[in-house]
C-alpha cells in the first residue's frame, strides 16, 4: 500500500483519480469524507466522525474530499460492518440478562460475544478504510493507505495540475 497526495484545488473542482483507492479498479463511484489538519495519532482519523469534529477545533481546518471506491469494495466493507451489529446486540443482551439474573456464565458469554463483535468491526474498518490528512501549508491532502494504481493516477493528476 502507498501514501498518495492530492491537491485541495483538484478536490474542490471535483477532479480525482478514476480508480478505487483500495483496489485500484476503475470506477466512477466515490465516497465523501472529511480531510482534517491533524498532528496527532493517524488512527484517530479512522474513528467515524472524529475527522469532522477535529476539523472544527480551534487551529484545525477541514475540507470535504471525494475519493473513488469500487462497488465491490464498498459492498464488502458495508456487509462486514453491518454484520457486527447483531453480534453486538446479542452480546449486550446476554451480558445484561446474566448480570440481572446473577447468571455469571451467561454474563461472561455475553461479554465475550460483545468483545468479539467489536474486534470484527475494528478489523472490517482496518481492512477497508483509509485516512485523509489535510496539510494546509501546501494545500494538499495525504491519503493513506492507497492502492498502487490509485497512487500512480494521483501522481499523474498532481503533475498535470502543476504544469
């Protein structure tokens, strides 16, 4: 996987590579997210909603970003993300019933199911997501990790825009 750099001006003009950021497959579909100027741990930008909130903090900036995602990658990520919800609910239910009735075994089982569902959800996000960091000083957005083909297309756009 690579680290790609996009120009903010290109993003604001709706210009971005035409291949999936994660698989490299050509696509016309894109997901919208927020690039935030952030100097802290990169993994925090992967937490849903964090980039938008961090971008509104004092001395931080944010810009909307559109990045291409193939339908296959989107469906795989979405199905894995949604599959964790029933397991989370079941684990919480078993835990709650176990605590309320004093059934320690059921509470432990519920806690284990809940933790396993959280781990599954984190793995889905880790395998199918990326972060965007805004560098306002040079008006660029760093996207990582990216597929090699997406990086080549982003590099070509970058060079073409600078000429």
